[in-house]
C-alpha cells in the first residue's frame, strides 16, 4: 500500500498519533510519502484498517455492567482502565491523549480528506460515489461514537442547550467550540442519509460500510432520538438488503472462538483493542447476566465458557479476544422489534423477536414468546438486547438512553478493593471528561463530573 502524508493535521490528531511515545516527530520527511489525490489513493486511506476498523480502547464497554474484574487484577491494570471501571471523576492520563478521543477524530480527519479529494476529482463515477458514501459513513459513525462518551443523552426538550461534541466537517478544521446535542445529532443523521444514497448494497469486505450498514446505523441513532417511525423505515430497508441470521446450533461450541471474522451477520466491522477488561485471563462474566439465559438458549454455551474462577467471554464476532463493536444483522432485528413495540405493533415486534431467538436456540427446545400488550412486548425486547449484545459497544448507550425511562432505569454496583461503588441513573459520570490536553489546546468547555 502507498504511504501517505496529509497536508495538515490538527494539534488534536498529532497528539493522538504520538500518544504512545514522548519522542518528538522526526524533523525530516520521507520523500516517498505522497498526498492522496487519485480515487485509488483515497480508497487506500479509508482502507487503512488499523485505524478505520480498530484501535479503540472501548471506554464505553469498560464502564458498563455485565462483567467484573477481580481485585488482584485491579491492582495490576493501567490507571485509565481502573478509573473507567470505577467511574472515577478523573479518568485520563494527564500526559497522553486517549485513543477513544484521538482515534475517532483521526478517522474523521481521513473521511474529510476523502470528501475533499473526491470533490477535487470532479468525478461522478460509481467508485467516486462509493468513496463519498464511505467517507460520510465514517464521519457520522465516529461523531456518534464520540457523542456516546463525551456528550449527554439526546433529550428533545434540551437539545438546543445541552453541550454536544466538537464537530469537524473539513480536514483543516481546528477544534474551537462544542456544538449542542441538537447540532451533533443533526450532523450525524445528515451524513448518514447521504451515505445511504451513495453506498452500494454490497462491498468487497466488511471493513468497508455497505448501504445496509449505513441504514442500520441511522436507525440506531434515530432510536436514541426517539424518532421511531423513521428508524423503522431505515432498519427495515437495512434488513431487506442483508443476509440471513446465523443458526447458533451450527456453530462450533468447542472452538476457542466460535465465530469466524466474516460471518454472515457482519455489515460493518470495527473492534476494540484487546485489554484487561476484555481479556479472558482477567475479565469475568457477571453471574446475574448468566442466570438470565434460559435452558435451550445456545448463547450461554457459544458466548461464554466456564473456567476455574468464574466464566469468561469468548464469543466475539471478531473471531479473537478483541470485542467486535461494529454493525451486525442481529442488532437490526431487535431495533426493528423495538420500533414496532414502541409504535404499538405488538405482533410484528414479536415476529422479529422470535425470529432472532429461534436462530439462537436448540430447535427442539424453542418456544415462541407470546404477549399482546405493547409494553409487555417492549419489556421482552429490552431484556433480549441485554442477552444478545455482550461486549458489543452497545450496552453503555442503552443504559444512558433507557435510564431516561423510569421503568428501565438501572443502577450499577461494583465491589472493588473492599468498597462499593455505584453509578445511578442520570449520574454526571455517564459523560466522560474531555482529555485535559484538548482543553488546553482548544479551550473548549469541560464536562462536569462528580
């Protein structure tokens, strides 16, 4: 692959790129480096899978429930992971820019450079449209990831006043201010609508987003916004353009990792970096969650494995210990079920719910769920989300949005180092602090923590 140097990288990104070293950037520039201009060069920029499909530490999943770290592990892990796990007021290392801030903005920078490069080519070819669609997707996807960590939940009454994230719509943009929640979600949804129009139905690899991935992500965002009618249309479109659900009875439950990387459900691939929160050698599955799986539900055997000191997770769609956190077909079925349940379409919601569950169960033990009341159906859908998406990067967002509804509000308790720590619904610590280096560089407003 050709090596690229981009003409301008904001201080934010430069710091993120050097976050593993205190050494300054080399003074001399490699003459073999080129600025990407052609469609092939721009495609190679988006195909940089090490950046565009990885390197996140998974701060949201580390902060969520469903697992625990034994005390001996807590004494040995990095302070950042321990701070996230214990919901400390101060989280980040004072010297290094954290990956979950720097990497999404680096991806956004790449996306903006591609959008500008496509504009410069003045091409209307299918390849050019695909490039543009992928860039809009990546910009929206990463703005959304940032919003789940560094901004509050979407609430219609306060979207014009609640602080969002810094939005970057051009490669040369410097961060100087934070938008509102309303501006943040307007930018994300606008980009995704463009991506849906431009992307093809299929791609050569799941590292590149297809049209169904864009429609599915748009549905995910719209559900957070409470726009269930539009979300239903988007997710239905995505499912119609996708493949089939896997049957868990066909998976190798003896394998170390039962799922292959290119399984039929993946629409867009992204993964967290392997770390102590996700490492089977250190992380253990919450016993209350394990008890929620009924006899005949193969997810318990496929996702998890009993070991000497508890139960470990081994069912990532990545096919490794690195948790898959992209977009997959199983999420779409439960998004459509939730939209239908919230809109009063109980029978249709149950159909999707049972279709998903049937694919996860021993055939001879499966019995369809039954309910007629929309609220009861919605309860079933919400419970199913908890069991389906383990270490998928979705639980933290679910906690944040569902905590706005008293029926689903949930308090998380952890016993760590001989003391109890608690995260209550609406807690200020559901919004992570912006890295101090960014506050110093740009002067933007910091989030309030307790």
